[in-house]
C-alpha cells in the first residue's frame, strides 16, 4: 500500500510539473498570437477577438468583434480537439476567415498553446 501511495504521489507531482511546463511553453507560443489577440483581465478586441473563455465558446460570438461570415457560420464550439484541428491551418479549416496566420503545425506546441489559453475564464481570470 505504501508503494502505491508513493507512486501516486510521484505521478501527481510529475503531472504538476508537466502542466507548468505546458503553460510556460504555451505562454511562449502565445507571443505569436499577441499581435492580434488579447487575453487576461484587461483584454480587448484587437485585429482578432479576445481569447478569454475560449474553451466551450461558440466561434464568432465575442461581443464587439466584427467576425467574418465564415467564422460566424463555422459551427465550431472551441475545445481542445477543434482548436488543435483549426490552429494547424486556420484558412483551411474556415475558408474566407479574416485570420491571416499560417498556423502551428507542431502538435506539442499547439497543445501547450491550448493549455495556456484554456486557463483563462470569460473574465480573463486564470482558473
């Protein structure tokens, strides 16, 4: 029993380190997005919409942002799967979107970026 407890504790500690690494890597990757998108408690729409509360949000729904018809009609609800599919090649996923970004092809980087973004709730507070 003691061995199981030690193993479980070690796993949980290692998982915490991995999450912290993902968030750090995600923050670095987010720098590619920051010119057009904002996140956090003081976030404002820029060339692209605010990314607060992205997890579970329907595409094209941030108030005050002028989305393309393609984005509004995409039917996407953002979650890890839809984000990873989209961020590889945004224009291929939503043709005629205004997003002029080549994408992130590296899955590890894309997952770290998702981990970073999903930590922000709709008000820009970290969960």
